[in-house]
């Protein structure tokens, strides 16, 4: 499925759907501080993600992004854990590219119970 994630999440919530698991894999971290409000954890999409429940898995090659996402979830009273992620198989082209260039992957896992 290819869709605008903001719209798709909102439609799922409006239709009272729940997710067992959802992923944010290597999202654009918008590293400039002026673009903070574009990061997923700083948008209204986070509210929709929390409403959808399930296991949320976020991966990034940018440790700070994962740490900030973790802090946003903590503010929303959602416990989570973060750490380095390694696997024998990449599941996205970005993941493969980052690993081939020697970069690490960071992972956040949160079990969301709406």
C-alpha cells in the first residue's frame, strides 16, 4: 500500500481500526532544528499512532531521532525501549544501504495500549 501516512493513519482512526503492529522504518529525520515539527513524534500523527494501538517499531540510523521519539512517547505515558538493532537481513533498501556503509541502526519498540 502506498499512501500519505498522515491521511492513512487518520482514516484508520476515524474508522475505529486497530493495528497489531506498525513500523516507521528510516523516516526522514529532518535534522535541522527549524524542521522539528516535521518529525513524526512532533506531529498530530503521533496521536493517531497511539490511538491505533499495537506494537510500534521505529528504526533509524540517527540515534538522536530514536531518543527524541522515546522522550515523546514517555510524555504520552507510553513505555518503550531503545537500543541498537542488528539482523542478518535488511528489510528495506535504506537499511541495506546504511549497513553497507558501516552505519548502525537504532530501534525503538513500544507496546501501545490505547
